[in-house]
């Protein structure tokens, strides 16, 4: 059986077992460690994998000017797709109006960690690279690896030992990823079983229209916008790419974390789709951390939903501000579960909406998180394929 099929079976069985275990915490506690170990294994390799792959990637790109060219394309592509996603979300929420006339009990603002636009940019530069690695902060590690790789290209001869080290290290990390990926069906099974077992399916009633708005938006972005771009700009078949990366998308759905999924996305794009390490190693880790189309779309829908529930009229100008801040908030969101929920404070603050509004949508956030993370990873994959094609690569 193919790995993706196995993962799908894992999701299905997880759903069934979760329904059976609903209300039996003891049963759930037996399944939980399997999912936890799977997530831990993925997290264990993220930081070394990013370092190894980005340093070797920059080395094979060769010089700073070429890196700059790929960087510019990547940046533009990611920005355009994210803004498109927000716009789709805004249009839908204005048409469906899921929050109008909804009577929900007063929400309570969850404890939000400090998030400001300034801190998003400041955090890119680590105070201490080992500290950043120990805390699993991806963006500073990317920043450092890019610098390290660039410096290595300049002193290649004198540092040939370091070059050989990183190339070997990268090969080893890919092998480890391969092993961990084989465990995905079990991990995914456990994650879904625990989720369904703990939440059941009651919480969704009153928020159904809101959930549907988000899902329709994500669907339009994933099934129409992104495939069209891939086809028109990259000249590559969306269906074929989906077949290559479906294991990554399914893992993203189950883990709700683009970062945890990154090793698998990497493996799928390089080993199956045939994207060069040179492109994937640069475009993909960056995408996993800053390119979150699903999150951006969700933030826009959620902000307007909250405005509608509180009966707060937002002008066209407000909605433009939401496009900007939702884009920034998605860039700033860490690639971990629920991160988008927290950075939403940026959007709400910018247009003067009450933070308590977040309390209203908390109950259904996990499921939406899974769906938006799947779209995030699909977006990164399409982006990587498009950039690879623009760089003249022939994909499988
Ligand atoms: N969980 C998402 C991700 O990792 C981020 C979010 O919360 O929207 O991509």
C-alpha cells in the first residue's frame, strides 16, 4: 500500500476509534503517546534539517546574486498568493455573512502572548543562535543558515571541510526523515483518535455557517487559485503535484503544524516530484514559516465574523486594513498549532474589534486549524514547484 493510502487509512481509523473512545479518557490516554511520539520525532529533526538543507541549498545556488533572484521570485509569489487568499476570504464572508444575527454568549479573550508587527520582524534576527535552536525557533535559524551558507560560498576553498560536513549531514537528515515518515500512518491515526475522542462532534452547531465560510474559502484557494497559478505560471499539472505531496498534506491536516510537516514536505518534493535540493531547500523552509495562505484567509474571515456578531460596521477602508494585517499576521504566525489564532490579535487591534471575539471561535479552532494548515502546506508545495519551474527545472 502506498504511504498516502496508509495515512488516509490512519485518519479514517482514527476517526472511528475517536468516536468510540469519546467519553472514555482512560482509553484516550493509551492512544495519546503514539501521536505525541510522532510529533516529537518530527520536531526533533526540524532544526538540524533546516540548517543542513539550507546551507547545502545556498552552496549549490552558488552566489549571492543568484540567491537574490530566487529570493525575489519566492517573495513575490508568496506575497501574491497570500493576498489572493485573504481577498477570497473577505469576499465570501461579505456574501455569506455568517455572523449576522448570531446570539453567542459573551466571549472571553484567551491569554495572548505579546505579538506586534515590530516583534515579528525583530524576531528574525537571533540574539543567540543556539538559544534560538534550543527553543525551536525556525525563522532565526533560517536567517542564520542563509548567512552561514552565503559566507561558505565565499570561502569555499578554505572551508572545504565544513562544506563536505554539511553535505553529508544533509544526506543523513534526509535518511532520518525517510524513517520517521514511515511512522506517519500510526502517528496520524493516534492524533485524530485523540482529537475526536476529546472533542466529540457537538461543539459545531451554532458556528456551522462560520465553519462553512472558512472551508469554502480554503476550498476555492486550494482547488482553483493555486492550481491555476501552478498550471499557468509553472506549466505543471496540479493533479500530478498533488499526487506527489499528498502524504505531506495529510500529515499537515493531522498535525496542524506546517513546521512539524516540513521534513515530510521536503521529502515529497525532492524525492517524488524531483525538485532540486537547491530550490526546495531554500523555498520550502521559508514557505513553511512565512507563507500561510490558509491562515491568512482564515484570519480575514474570522475578523469579519467577529465584527458581524458584535454588530460592528466595518468600512471598505477597514477591510483594506484587514487585507494588510491578515497578510502580516499570517507571515508572523509560527508554524505550530493555533498560532494563527494568536496572531489574530494584530488584525483585531488594527480595526478596533474586541479581542474577546477570539473567545467565540475558540471552540472550533482546532478543526479549522487542521484544514488551514493543509492548505498552507499545499500552498508551499505549489510555490516550490512554480519556483523550480521558473528556474528551468524539469519535474517528474
Ligand atoms: N497551524 C498553522 C500552521 O502550522 C498555523 C495556524 O495556526 O494557522 O501552518
